[in-house]
C-alpha cells in the first residue's frame, strides 16, 4: 500500500454535491500523500473532456465520475462504443470470489498458473484491498446500487434492452416547432443521420438527397405529423408538394433519380435486422434518465455491435433527442443529468462535419443553462475539434502517447478561458511525467491546475463486455413497450370507485329472456356502445341498458394555483337490482368521451329495460344524481411534497413529480451550500491569515530569542574566562561584564516570555480557525440528505371538484353489447 493510498475515513469524502475522484499529489514526489480531490458537481455543468492513451486509467476515472454522480442521485446517459461502460453493472457489495468468478479472464488465470476459482479469489482480494486503501467498502457499493437503476441498451440489437430508434421521426414538441433554429437543427441532423445510414455523406446546402429528405421532414413536422420510414420512402417518390425553393420538384430532382434514393432507403426497411431498430422502448431521453417511479438511472447505450454508418445514425438521433429534452427543461445552476461518451473519435472531428457534430456542438454551447453536463473522452487527441471544446470547463489529461498528442492538447487548453493563465512549458513537463492513473486536471473554476491520482473504482473493471455477457446482465429485464409511457386518457389522475372501464357488474341475461329493441318516448337520448373484440361462433349478442353520462368538471384551488377543467364519462347499469339509484353502481370510463353509435352495430336481442328508464321524467333526477356521483367519486389526484413546498401538476405522474421534487431539492441544497460557503469562506481565509501571521510572529520571536540567548552565553563566557585567567574578580571590567551578562540574561528571559506568548497566540489562532472550520463542517453536515428520497415525503392530495361547476354535457340511455353463449 503506497502512502498515497493510505486508508481514509468515509466521512472525509462523503460530502454534499462533490465527487470523490482521488487525491492530489506532487509529480516530483508521487508517493507522498496529498489532499482529497473533491470535485464540485456543479462544475460539470460547464462540461468536461478526458484525454489519455490506452492504459492511462481514463476509463477508470470516467467510471468513477459516473459512480459519484449516481451516489448523488444524478442520472446519466453513457454512450459506449467499445463496451467498457457495462462494467458499471459489475458492482458486488459482498465482494465474494463467487461474484467475480463469471467475469474473470480465464486466459489470464491460465497464464498466471491459477485455476479460475483461485484467480477469482485473488481478484476479490485485490478489489477488497484496493477499495479499503481509498476508504471504500461494500457498504458504499451497496449504496451505489440502491441509489440508481442500471441498464444496458443495445439499439439495433437484442443482447440488452432494445431501443426503437427508427420511431424517432415523430414530430418534435410544440416548443421545438415554434423555435425556428431548433427545428432547423433537428431537421438537418435527422436527414443527415438517415442518409449516413445508407452511405450518403450529404451537404445540407448542396445535396439534393439531403434537401429533399429535410423538406419532407420539415413539412410533416410543422403540421405536427409523425413520420415513419415507410411514409418517408413514399414521400421521396411522391413528395406531396410541387416545388422546392423556386424550382419544381421534377426539375430539381427527377423522379427516376428519386426512385434510386427510395430504393436505398427501402433497403433499410427490407433488411433482416430492421425489426431490431423498431422494437423495444421508444427513444425517450426522460425514461433513459429516470424510471417511471422517478428513480435516477444510468443508461449505458452499447453501440459496439453496430457498423460505422449505424453508429453515426444512432448517435446523431440520440444527440438530437437529448438536445430537444434539454431545451424543454427549466433553467438551473445545479447538475441535473450527465451525457457521457466514452470514445468520441470520429463524431467530433476538427475539420469534417459529420451529422453528429452540429448537435454535439449545440449541446456544448447551450446545455449548461439546463443543468446538463456533457463529458467526452478519447484516446485520440488529434481527432477532436478543440475550438468546439473551448466550451468545456474541465480537462482531465492523462498519459499521452506522442509529442504531437501533447501539442494538440496544449493547443486546446490555450483556448479555454479561465482564471489561471496556462503555463504551457510547465504543463508540458507535467504531462511528460504522468504515470498510469495520474491525471492533470485543469478546471476553470479553480485557481490553478492540479495533478491527482484516481481513486479505486467500485465497479469491477474487467474490460469490454461481449453480447452474451450483456444478455446475462439484462436477463429478466423487460423493455417497456412503446405504449407503456404514453399518457393516460382524460380520466388519468382521477380516483373512482372500481376500475376505470370495468364491465358493468350485473347478472348475465338468459338467452331465452332476450326481447326486441324497446320503443322509447321522445326526449330520451339513445346511443349504442361498440363491442370490444369479436363474437365467437357459439355466441349471441345481448344489449343491456345503462346510463352514459359525460360531464365537464372544474378543479380549482387558489392556494395551489390549480384551475383545471376535465371531461369525464361515466357508465351505470340499469337493472332491477339498482332500483331508482343507478349511480350507486356507477363507474368512470377511461375515455373522456367514448365512441358511441346512433344505431346498433350488431344484430342481437335486448335485456329488460326498467320502467323508470322509459320515463323522460327520470332523467333530470338521474342527471342530478350523476353530479353527486362525480363530486363524491372523482377527486383529482395530485401529489404533494411538504419539504420542497411543491404540488404536482394535473396529469403529472407520481414518478415525474418525484423527479421534479428531487431536482428542486438539489437546486435548493446547492443554493444553501453556496451561501454557507460564501459566508464561511472569507471567515476561514481571515482565520488562515491570522494563523499565518501568528506563525511568522512566532518564527521572528524564536529567531530573536536564539540570537539573544547566544549573546547571553557569550557574555557569560567572557566573565568566566576573565576570572579563570587570574584577573581580579572585582575589577571594573569584570563588573561591567557581569552587569552586561545579567542584563543579557534578563533580556533573554523576556525574549523567552515573548516566544511563549507568541506560541499561545498561535495556539489560540489555530483553535479559533479549527472551531470555525468545525462549525462550517457542521453547517454542511446539517444539509446532508436534504435532497435524498428518505428526507422527502410524497403525500397524496385529493382535490374534490367544484360542486357548482359540474356541468352535464350528455346523459343518454346506452345499450352495451355483451356476448352470451347460446343455449
């Protein structure tokens, strides 16, 4: 165990809003212990770049960064072109050899002369000791697993959770459509990404293919229409508009040549692997960052199995989705989420402009305002656009392979504005001396660069995962169907008796009791509900009577700024057992206004109609009862968090509200922490200055005391020497010397007293500084957990509708078809 890796108490790095990345060190004495490197999470909103050759420890540093984000409840999307990031799921709280056994390299075990079991035991021992040397243990790993959901997605593949990437030609949100620049960027990137999938590198300004596809997308999206690949192919053949610019479509792009483009696009649709691009969860950034229950998630998007064209297509789509999501968020100075790409080689080059580059550049420029931190990593420094990366505030620089790599990195660093000027020669010299797991961090939020050694990763870094291993990790996880995240109907958020849309509970009619359709007097509205599903060959249809009511309801509450109108439809059976109170057995339907017909859609018999239902005078009474039923049975369900003083919006799910509460709590926490830091920062600086002044005063007093003491000893020695040489003891010279010696002794004593007083002042200054530092730590500790779920209470809040503003739009006699088995 090196001095740098001596054990640390957990309390020294489990701080609020900071990421424990390692310990600082002096490159000239790398074995000497340094201070903890605690990285302020808010600094990541200005983005980060990590550069280092193979073996530099770059992957370990970035995985540690994601681990720290997870512990702080910050979700992340991690794009994984090589397969290393799946190691985030290899976290074993018990640290048992059996946990490591499925993941060890058996070839490495054989080379070392060990059985797989022996190698697993050695690996577990190595991980236990490595974690312990950095103050970590299984409890911290367990906290990591409990803090976030971990998932591996494989777009275009089935090893992990599939992503329906080719459903992403759906129309963007209204906010994006109303923003000309945002819509233009979205259209251009989608067209470029799709054309790259068929091997066409297109120029948005001169390529006919790009202009046509972009025009088709823009035309549909401005109307709010979704597109799929099939409809886009049809649009290439028959665009649906006559001109592009000032030229007619045929002159601009003849139909025979458009057919060739359509055939290329159709090749995607006809390929055996196309289904994998359309199955699984929709490409929904919010669900990649949070579960439906509002739990933060780290989504590893594994793309190692894709070819270059497919990678470019998918990354472009994903970046555009992330950009659209970010623009829909409210502004914040806290870190809301992280977008991490492990190997950005080829996606953000200095001269070329692949489809992925414009959205990446826009994210680097704009995402900060929305709390999204972008982290890019690469081992190829020469393939980065450093002008674009001038928006990155933090640079982690590891060991580099060539002087050319260092020169390119230094050129990029010089473009980063910050409080500290770059000393190119010093940084160059520092980079040349870096070892594995040593990094130079240049952070514009700090006064000067620091060198540090990375901490031990909690995840087992076994190297890239193959498909079978990903399939093993994701076994048992079911991808959310595309409609699982679709919003509910208008009745969503309402509490009603029984299940919404349940069948009416009443005895099934005997086939022999069927009657003909009864004739109704004028003034009674009559409708027929369609039958869900079909009718089997051995069944007949019987229509049973019910009341169908559609009501407009207002929910208003001044204290919560709530003013919401809802349309609710209810159904109640009309059976002899209900007597004159049919709404006692009423149900709320899922649809706000269900489909209904004026005539029966199927031939069938009719169940008995209660006499009251054939009297028009019954319906005003039932209409009044319907209002009472809605008032009692249809409160609006909201959620409330007393600590955050937040109430959910109408239609906002429990999970989405939890996400908003957590983000609000984190923002409030960061604001309070910043106030504490500002309030105590100057006090601590002044306290340090007083300690430094006391140290200098003590040093000066000690110097004076030492000098005075030396003079006193010299004079005393002269007196003794004079006596020993036989001079008269009471001679005037000896008297003067003795007097001088006594005065010197008194002065020496005074100097000694001054030293003691200076030491006391130094002790007092140190004590006051330590007390102030302890008070500061106590204030910080008091905020601990303020953004955690355990400290936040989510309560259900039921808001009854306004009784005076329940308006019945329709009350009708409804015939509900039901299949019955033939006798």
